[in-house]
C-alpha cells in the first residue's frame, strides 16, 4: 500500500451528529438503513475485505446499523455495516472504531490523497503542480534567485563564489534508459576548492510572488570532516559487507524486473541496509511498537559487539549532521524536531536536536526513480556520501562513479545571473558536464526477478512439499541419480557445499537468476533527441551532505559500472524521519492500550 491513501481527512461516522448538534434518532432514516443493509451486506463485506480486513472483523462486531464514508479511487462510497450479534447501536455510537480490527483502522486513518498546502497568489489563474513541479518551501523560497542567494548567505555565513546557485527547470518528462533505469544528461560538479555550497533552485514559471523561486537541493561539499569520512568508509563497508542483513527495496530494479543494475555477481552486487526506526503499515507507526528490547542496528547473527560498533558510528554521524541541517534548512529541521521530546526512542543522535528516526546505508546500490512516500510531511532526507580513494580529488573525473539524479529536471540555459555566456563558461570548465548519446553495456537478467509475493508463495509451496515428503518412487529415482553421480538440487534455499550463506541470501532476496542474457548495448538516444526530457545530476564528493525533499521530488542514483560491496565506489547514508514517529517507547503503550480495548 506504499503511497496509497484510503481515507478522506473529513471522515466522520454518518450516524454521528455534526459538531455542536445534538443527535436525534431518526426512525425513518433508520428504517431506510435497515431495508438497504440486507441488500448490500455481502457487497460491503467484500469491500472491507479488499481493504485488508478478515472475516474475524465482522465476527467481533456487535449487531449494529451504521454508515460511514470511506474514500476509494477519489470518491466517497457509503458503506453499511451490520454484524451478527445482538443489537447494540448505542455501543457503536459511543466508539464505532472499536468494532474494527487494527489493520483496517490503520488503513482508514490514512487519507485518500495527501493535499499539500499551496500559498495563494495572483500570479497565475490556476496553480498546477503537474506543470510547474511540486510545491514546498521548507528548504527555502524567495521572490527571485538573488533573494535566494541572500537567504543562503545569511544562513551559512558564506558569500561570493563560496555559494554556487544553479537553476533547474521542471519538465515533467522523466529521463530513463530504454530499460527504465536511471540516466544523467547533465552533471553538476564542484568547480573548485573555493566552492563550499551548491544550491539547486527552481523558478516557478509565471510567478513573481514571495515563493516564485524554490530551493530543490542543498549540497554541502565539505559536510563531514575528512578524517571522519575516511574512517566511516572503512568501518561501514567492512561491517555491512560481512554482517549486514540486506533490505529488499522495490527501487532496486526496473518496472519489468529485468535489469541487473546492482550487478550479476551476488558476492559483490549493490545492496541496501536499513537501521533505526521506520514506519509500519500494520501499526501505523514505528515498526518496534511491540518490541520490548528493539534491535535498531540489527545485523546477521547475534554479534552484539559488531552491532555496538555500527550503532556508535551511525549515532555519531547523526550527531554531527544535525546542527548542519539546522543551519542550512532551519524550517525543515524544526518540523522534524517538533516532537523529539515525545519520542526520544525513535530518534538518532546523542545530543538534543535529533531530526532523524532512521538511516539507510546504500553500498554501490542503484536506486531507480522513486519518491520516499513514507517520509513525514514537510521534512527532508539528508544524505552523506563516502567514496572510494580514487574519487576524492576535486576536478578529476574517476573511472567509475555514482550520480544523484533528478529525472524530471533539465539544466537551465542561463546561469544564476541570467547569462548564457556564463553558463557556457561553466560547461567549458567542467563545472557542468553535458552528456551525449553514447554506447554503454546494459546488464540484463535472463528472466524477470521474482517479487516478494512470488518468493513467499514459492517458499510456502516448497515447505508444504517438504512436509508431505517424497513418495517411495521419487526416493528411488533420487537414489539412482545420486549413485550415477548426478547431483540434483531439490531445495531453493539451502546453500550448497562451499557456498557463502550471505551470497545465497543476496541472490535469493534480489531474485537474481543465474545465467544472464547475451551482452547488450544501448545508447539511449531517444533521451538526447528530446531536450525536454530530464536528467539533471550532481556528483556528490567524499564527505559531502545533500539535503532534498525526497517525499515530493522524484530522485534516483545511477548504476555503478562495476559494483563491489567489498570496495564500493560509493557508500551513501540516507538519514530520514518517517511519518507517525511521535510516540514514546516506539508506540508500545499506545499499542497495548489498543489491545486492551478489544
């Protein structure tokens, strides 16, 4: 249900009075409901089952007559509920939600579609986010690009060439390869040692109001001290490669599930690992809601020493990044620390002012275009980049690198001051690299990777077959084959002799079939023939910190040519705060209270 929202924010049980109005039972209306319930009972039962409920929901309910609105496909459907026990209308009127199971309550608590507030102005007749891009101002906004510079100078204390502003243009046309994987058309690189801060700004077409220019990305080139960045690269790449539990993510693969952007070697393929607190659809809050002793930095096995080292490194980094985030994006930071004192267990960092609830570590991991829909409203993600030793010099383009891409944006033809000549100078100097269609090898799987659902069904089927046992004939055939020297692998989950269990875990979780397709090449020419197709990328440097509103902006990272978890090209640490992370002890007390009501 990622990104789906199933309830109108104006939800109100139909049988309840409007605020300030005393409820008066209406016999005629009640009779009408009774006459309709019998006809629609089965239909409504099936509808709630579609939302994720079970028939236990209806067995647990008291006999009642009611109606309530539940959004579906942007419209409100009147749903009549009637249970199978003795009448208890008063019980329902007192607390209708008690009659629903927790998963259904959580689904109903999620709005149909999050409506974002757009400041009213008279610049255009109608504001369309589809045309001008997503509207948000918590990273910064101003009437003009020069005003944006003033804002950033005031925040950072820097001035002149230390702050670089690049204009980007929202086109709404996603730049992607023929296979649907991330590509870049323009690459913005650090121009010199003097450049400390990069700001990407979108000018809203036709606007002259106070929010005519919106900050999209803030990139601090020297965010983390060099010695800290070097230490983290060595520590984290070693710990996660040896002990990390791979996190499955839909953005790891293209829509057709046929690409091998993470690599074809399970021993070295790109991987993603998540730590800290994250949102759970079941609890509509922290995933540790029922955990007495949550392992927020869980690794494979029970090595508490390794988990302690990992926690120490990530907690320290969160502590370093917090004040920097506060300085450069104060409004977004304030939104994320607003409920910090209510939920200290769902926060990272050692000092007061902790805006993050979780962190995802990506090692040579190619993230296909996506939005972080579970993030909190009006917050942002803060990404720390750690790179390999051959990619730490300014002005030198390495053999292999990973870029952070905004697929729906193109580069502006003019610089910060509106000069085309100035922009051309940046292109000549290499501060902006304009890419052209070029042939590159494409990694593809021999067959589509299996989804989580398919793998679970297959595992269930294998378990059932295993429990049923092999019949005598099958056993005899197997013994005959073994005697003949033929090995038949009858299980899909056990590692064979001499195989690395972690290698098998990665291969299974990513759904990587063994053989790959014959060598394929592509030049993605269609992207470069249409100037409106997006693909603006930045090249994050070692120790840099990138701030963006990942909930609203489509973003991606390009595939690495030769992924190698043991010596990664790029290790990115994505700090975030998910929605509904505001309850003490991960929401345990709230969950126990809900269970007590049943």
